[in-house]
C-alpha cells in the first residue's frame, strides 16, 4: 500500500491543488469550504505522507506523477 492510498478524496484534491501552486484561500474557494478546513486537510495529509511542509507535499505529488499521482503507475484509466 502506498502512503497516498490512505488519503481521502478531499485530501488528494487539496494535495493536487497545492502542487498546482494554489494558496489555502484559493483552495478553499475551489472546493467550497473554509481556509481552516483546508488547513485541517493539509495537516492530516502531512501526517499520512510523512511530510512537514507544503513544499514537501508538492514535491511528493510531483515525484509520484504530478496530475496523475493517484493513479497506479501514474497512468489514467
């Protein structure tokens, strides 16, 4: 099991948006929630992936396929 397999759909979405360079405020607007909820998603994602910052999260996503990082071997179905 990959560490990213433990993420919820929203955590995956937030991580992808961090990789795209969006701020917490922008992410909140995209997913229709508050900045605090985005911070909660990020904290949980950091814990699950073993990263400590947005930069490390973005690098994790980039190293695992960028926009396709959640698909097996980085390939979309």
